[in-house]
């Protein structure tokens, strides 16, 4: 009888350990998933910011080129000063 109680207690302890290990594994997996999601968001925001800044610089150069052209500056001089190509001056 005492041995049976000991076996039951031991089995219950193992079951609790297994449940705790599973809970920890699920928590770790959820944490890794959330970290990956946040990393992806951060990368996306950084990429979007860089693209937006580049677009703003490009737009500013084209606007400057337009003003220079309106002021009578040659396309060659505008290209040299702004780094824009001939297709950007159209």
C-alpha cells in the first residue's frame, strides 16, 4: 500500500514536471515569435524611412534642376551639379 502511494506521488511529480516543461517551452516559443515579429517591424520601418528619405532627396534634386533650367542653366551643368541623369531632367 505504501509503495503504491509512493508510485502515485512519484508519477504525479513527473506529470507536474512535464507540464511545467511544456509550459516553459510554449512561453519560449511565443517569446521568440514576438521577438521575430518586432524585428521584422523594425526592419520594415527602417527600410520605409530610408526609402522615404531617398525619395525626398530625389524630389528635391529634380525641383532644383527644374529651377536651374528655368534660370537658363544648361542641362549639362545641371546634371553635373545635381548628379541627375538626362532622363531625370525631362
